[in-house]
């Protein structure tokens, strides 16, 4: 099964959004579905501060940490108790889409909320040891095709987690129909996975570009593919994309927001506009650069479609590898 790529969604986002009627959020609030620290907490706090600094909201964003169930407690709270709150947004990421796709939020689906916008992404990479004879993603995938037992791919997430899914997305896009043939070995974090790669225990590594960069700089590994729509800027510009090698695979560990499903259209449009204006600002570009975030410019309907496609893709792969039925 070949999945549709997100090329059109990226292009649509560049066109931007038409102006919306002004809507003032009286008591802006952001739920971070985890304890303080980490990606969801950063998303709420940094975006709230930046929105206020830029004058896009009048009051300080209240950040509420609501941990539990890998984001499931917060999702249920929004769906069941705060479904029409116009002042509320919730931090989300690829982990949110993965858990929704795999039914980890019992009784809940992505259609119960409104997806607002992305604020950037940490793109996936596939890498090999610096001295590996493999230099391109097709070479690695050809080796898997010809003899799946000869290639083990290490990652820092559990089987069925995001690191695992990234390499399966690439394999599927290359025409490996039975992605269960891809040998994935889970380790406790990307650092341990790279250690095993350097020890020769595995032949490839799948992770995020932020965790791979230090090992590239030290000369230990080489990135053979970034799962981004186009080459990344600055210090990442030398890394080839999967797409330019003929493998139409996108793997973005995105960060963004959803809103209550019953939020009014006026409030939704205003939040979309505010986050879009934030994303376009020079100040946010500096935040992204300082925190290793790569471009992912999606708002409103384009982001809704992107998340829907991500969930459908993850569901299909998860079924193939037996994570869900």
C-alpha cells in the first residue's frame, strides 16, 4: 500500500490564510499534557511568551500541566469537559498523532478536536556508521529488500513508536510491501541506539535530526536521508532528503496545537491567525534556530489535513506490524 505524500499540504500552507475577523481571547490558556519540562511544556510556554511579546495576545498565557496517559488525560478533559472553550489551546506533537492512530486514547479520535497549526518540526533521519559502505537510502533499502535479515535498524523508541514508524514509512514508500520484514531494535533513547550502531551490532539508525547532529559533528555517523520535504537550511543543508533520492517519505516530529471541537469558528480562525503570524515572525525564527526546530508551516485546514493523513498512515503501518488490529 503506497501512502499519499504531503507535498500538496506543504504548498497549501505557503499560500497562507485570508484575514480573519478580530477575536480577543479573554483568558488565553494552554494545556501541556505532561509534567513541566519536555516538548509539550516548551510548546505552551514558549509560544505563550512569544505571542504576548509580539502583542498577538493581550494577557499572559496560563499554562496548565495535565499529565497522564501519554496525553490521553488532557485529550479526554478537553473533549468531555471543555469542548466549547474559545480561550483554550493544547500542545500536541507526532506522539499525539501516533497514540490517536493506535487507539491509546480509549474512546477518543482526532475528529473530536480542531487542529490549529504547527510551529515547527524535528525531522526524522536515517543514518549509518561513518565507515559504512552504504551511502544512500536506496542502497540501504535495497539491502533490506534483498535480505531483510542482513540489516537491523536501531532507534530510541519502543516497537511501534515514532522512531520505528519513520523507517517503516521510508520502506513502504520504496515499495517494501511487507514492512514487518524490516528488523527494528528498540533501545532506551537515541544515544544508546547510536552506541550500538558504532559497535557494529546494528547497521542503521533511525531518530530525529537534533539527536543525530552531534554524532555527525563528531564524525561517528553519516546521515543518508532526512525525512523532510526539502533540504533543511543552515548547518543541515548537506544532508540529502529521502525525496530527492526517489523515496517519497516525510517523517516530521512536529509540534503544534489542537483546540476544543466546539470552539467557535471566529475563535478558531483567530487562533489560527495568531499562531500563523507568530510563525512568520523573525522572533520565532530565532526561537526555532535556538531550539533545533526545522520549518513546518501548516495552519488551519492544511494542518487538519496533515494530521488526518499522518494518523491514517500510522494506523495502516501499525496494523501491518501488528500493533493494532
